[in-house]
C-alpha cells in the first residue's frame, strides 16, 4: 500500500473551477489559488438562499490513542460514500496547524484513499489563513506595547497585560518570556509569552464570525489588558480592530478544495479541541448547507472535548443543529483503553477489548443521553481485527441501541463507506432535539461543573481561592452568560492523560481562567495542558524532505 502522500501525489484532481461549477458557483465568485484550491466570495455565499432540507452530520470519536482512530479519514470517506449513493454532498474540515504537522500528531487531510487534496498544500501553508490570523494577533500585541511606550494615555497596568503573541509552531521555549529588554528605546520590560496560533482568541473569533462586520465587532471586543483602576482595555480602545479586520478580510472567505473522488470540500479555520473549541468556521459550515443536501463536518478529538464544544459553543452561537453523529473507533484503540500494551494491540485480546469498551460506551451515552443526538459507531477495520473481537464489539454497542458499521474507506475510498453512508442517511430522518450540557443562565461554576460531571464522569470541580475569585469577577463584569471552553488533555476523560478507559469520580482542577470577550466564551485551563505545545523527542520534521522534485515524509 503506498503512503498517504504517494496516493495524494498520484491523484488526478479536477480544476477547482470545475468543482465550483458543479456546485453552481459562478466564476466571478471564485478566487483561485492556483489550479486546485480557491476562496469563495463571502458576498456570493451570503446571497444564497437557505436549504431547509440540508442535513448536517457530525463526525467525532472515542478518546484518542497513539495509533489514531481515523476521524478525519472517516469524515472524508463518509462524504465520498454519500456521493457514491447519489447524494449531493460537501465535507467541511479544519485547516491543519504546522505545529502537529512538524511535531507528532500529523496533518488533517485524511489518509489512504479518503483524503482531501492538494494534500501537501493543505498541510503546509495552504492559502495563508493562519499567517493572517497570526499577524492580526501580533499586530494587536505590538500596538498595545507601542501605546504604553508612547505615553500610556489609557493608563494600562503592564502587570495586567493578558494578550499574548502567537506563532504556528510548537515551541516550548516561548511559553514564558521577557520582552522589551535593551533600554528605554525598546519599551518597558515585562513578562510575556506565546501561544500557538490555533489557541489564539483571533482563531476562535475567525471561526465563529458570520460576516466581516461581525468579525470586526468581535475583534474590537477583545480584552487585552486592564488599567490601574482594574478596568478592561479592549482592542477598540487601541484603534486596532480596523487594521486587524483588513489583515483578515481575505482569509475569512472559505477555502474550496476536493476529495480524491472530487467531492467538494471547505477547509477553513482550525482551533484545537484540547485548548480551544475545535471546529471549522461557521461561515464554511453554513455556506456548505446552502450548497449541498448533506454536509459532513468534524469536531476535534473525542466526543467529550470536540463534540461538547461543537454543541455548547458552535451550535449555541450559530443555530446549527446536526441531524446525526458518527462516533469513530477502532478495535485496537479500544484494546489500548482496556490496558493492552501498545506493542500488542494487534493481537486478539477479548478481555482488553471488553474492558476498553467503557470508553466508547461513555461517548455513546454522552452523544445520545447528554447531547440528545442519534448516532452510529463507525469502525475503521484492520486486517488484525478478529471475528470474535468484532462480534463482542457489535453486541456491546447494539445493547445500547446503536448500530455498528464496519468501514474500509481508507483502502477503498467512498465505496468502502457506502454502508456507513446509508446508515447515516437513515439516521438523519429520525426525529431528534439537540440539548445543551448547561443553560445560558447557569453560573460559570455551574457550567464547568456540568461539563465535568455529566460529560467527563468527574465527581467535583476544584480551584483555589484566586481562581474562584476571578470567576466571580467575570460574572460581576457581565460575562456570566458566556459558554465555557475547557482546555484539558484529550487522552482521558480526566486531566491525567495516563488514565485510559472511562475513569469516574475524579476531580477536575481549574488552574487558570481566561476571558475571550470577542469569541464570547470563558476558557478554563485544567490539569497540565499547555496552550503552547512542545515538540517531541523525535519530531515529524526529521522525516520531511524535498527529494528529486517531490516532498517526501509528509505522512
């Protein structure tokens, strides 16, 4: 079997103008970036009528494991499968960050014969959206320090600057730094730090905005610091939001590409789900629902992180409602959750599978019982899966009233996901009423407690007096109605990444609280999660090279 990049490099792609034409998008509303990718006019997309019959399908997964589950691959394969059975379909995905591309997680274009292309472009610089987001973020940081340097009319307290700089690369050395050293000409020295671009509030704003006007308003609301009277200083106080909008105006138009089987795809925006809200842009999703009858999208990591934020943040803010949910799992991943050694997960192990099934079962219960959505379990099948293992898995899941579908889209493309596509179409016809994990009028503490106890299986939420005081202050300042975005490890329902399966009765400790006034949510940082990741001992970049006119080692 050729590698992912070899499959992508051998693909025969349609010109992006032809892809747009099949969607009915006129030429003057398509801005090509080469032959195989383009941005679609925001004015054109806003002019399209709603399609009340369009169905939104959310793809999520079990808690991730080192071997991977193939969530993005399933999203792409399902879209191709829906197209294979004659459904007018689009897929909406996030843009990959260069941090995991050169780090350890990999890219976000799918795999095998279920990929979006041009894969190399998508996983590298693509159309420059992340660069624009980083520039807008760092422009605001520079304007803030510049204001202080030139007299500080706003009386900004440099001890209470909360706006960080960003870079789209894992770099632990930048987490905590000191800026403005070198004398009076360089400003006032202060402690600062970097986040990765995907953790920036600008990224969240970018993905939740519904128009350029909405984007500009949200950018102006960003709180960057506090003055000596402890009053908030916003981006609009620095007259920064106009220039930031200019930097982002082209990026806000969604990026049109295609799958290997020429199914249209929007790839736009890319917040991580472990440190941000984990969904592609609202503009891309709502536009796809106007252009197609079935839209497949994904939320990052497991259904406890990405799907919860998809429901409680993206759906709450946008009015989007999925008709069905696909939970992706593999036999080997469930055995890992059951305690199997990573080196032995391809060996038949019914005991480990039975033990690890609790992880999948909790995700199913969350999707059905907490979010109120119908779901199907899609199993990415491997040759090492035995009939006894598959039967055990099927019987346990069927006992919850949920169907299990084996899928082979990684090897067979859309044809390998036809059964999954038909099951999803049937699910979309079932009546459902999505429910939020908490109500808007709950307190911030009640909101994070609801997530912890109802979704994570925790028994309590803890925080020191300083954090509790900050939460009370945010409510007093009028932010109590905001949803909560929990930043925690993706590897466990708890904050301990080593706790596999479905731990219960644990504590969720909130160690930091961040206001995202423009994105309109409160970030609660839990456990040891970092908003600036580090690179592993052997980063993926060591395998990436350019040889004989071809990129090699990129997955």
